[in-house]
């Protein structure tokens, strides 16, 4: 490969068609005026990426460089934002700036919300061009690998903030995937009295137990596990991070009178919910969509403070050339909670 080719192209993982993602060299991104160029360190694979891979995402169009959970260093600074050499994490939202939500300070629920890695090239590559306003500087001492968790952690921060959870609350968390575990960690950090997690996967249940959470035993239910902890009342605050119809059927029963139900996971289709119970128990129901810029800032602060116990959050890193194995690991979810893809040589797990 010539020196010219190396400086004008880059390695990337490209989604080319349903169930096909390949490692190839592509042109380095052109950097629009005022934007920044980021050299990627790590990029997490999430459920949205799996939907794209399987051809189920309504907006993604092949060929596409996926990836929106990224950390990296500013290679070329924008007209504003972090200086060259700064370790950053990315708030990957693309907003219109014109709809009511954008005009009133809630651009994270923009009517035409898009994301880098879905609607524009993302972070499963050596470089990505981004507007400087989406870059968040990471404090010294935070490892790039850990910094890549900031984006999913911001979802958890946003969910707990929207929930109205109070100190001492009994909290129920459905799903011990990445978002469920991060939500449980944030809820505990914010003062939850009991955090009870339910999850069908034995390995993920063991992760939740290792992090110190009460786990619903196999063959039992969330309501049964909560009963002795809440004098039979149920959870004060319930987080649905699983987004499965079987979970929706349990939410109202697991939550107390005047309790709060927070739907964090995104359901793929309309799903039945006991709205009669919502009325009779005067429960509050709130949905969650991504996060605000302030939530990203808070997530980075929590990571830098080292108070969540993220050292017990299992991750596994793959090089770009092993992108197929990375997606296989993310699909199985059996030995790590978060699969990371890195273009850095020697930084993948052996």
C-alpha cells in the first residue's frame, strides 16, 4: 500500500447488505468547514447496530459505517470545541434545529432525530468527521475504553432522572443487558434502597449478582421477589430495559400504587399494557428516548468519579478486521455486556 493510499483512505467496518458487514478500506471522511476529525479509539455495538445488520432498521441505508457509542482523540479541531489531542466521547444525535422540541430545548426528541452511525457515517472506522458541538472532552485519568461507555450510560442517567426516583426507593429493573445494568448502577448511586433485577440469561443474572444487586431467582417473578422487601406493595420505581411483551405484561403488577413505570427499552411493535391497572393504581408511565447533552456530561462525570463500579462491567474488544466475530459476540451476549470495536493495533482482547 502506498503512502498516499494510507493517508487518503482508512480501515472501516462497512455494512453492505442484510447480515453482511465487511472490513475494507474506504476514503477518509471529508471534514466540512468548522467540523472536527476524530481518531476513533473504541466504538460499542448496541442493539440498534444489530437491527441495522439484520436489515430491520427503517432508516439505515447500505453501504454504511455503523457505530454511535464512540471515544477517540481530536485529530483536527473544529472552529469551536475541544482542542487537537483531546480525548473525547461523542453525543451522536443529529437534530433539525427547527421543530418545536428543538426550539424549546428538547432537541433529543427532535421530530426528525437522526444519529451518526445510522443517518451518517459512524465510529466503526479509524476516523469520523463530526460537528464540534457533539464532542465532550473526557477528564484526564479516564481510559478510552471506559470512555466509550459514556453514551449508553447517558441513557441510564436520563432514565433515572426522568423517573422521579427518590432516595430509599425500591427499584425494579427488567433486563440485565448493558442498559439495564447501567440503569441499576445509576439508580443505586442516586440512593435507591433496594435494586432488584430480573433477567432470563443465567450469565447475565450472575453479572448482576456480582455487582451486588438482588436478582429474581429462576422460576420466580419480580412481584414475588419484591414482596418481602416492600411489605407487599411493589416497586416505587420500575425500569423496563428489556422491551419484551412478556415484561410489559408484568409492569403494573410489579409496581406499587402511585408508583412510576419507566420504559427505557424500545419496543419493536405496539405491545399490550394493563392500562386498567395504571388507572386503578394511579401509576405514572414515562417513555425514554436517548438523552440530553446534560445527561452526557453527567455520565462522563460519573465515569471520572469512579463511583459506579464499572470495573465490574464486562466488556470485550475486537479489532476492525474481526468485525464478524464482534457482531457474533454481541448477538450471543454470553460472556460480555458490551462488545467494543477498535481500530487501535494491540488493543483488542487476546
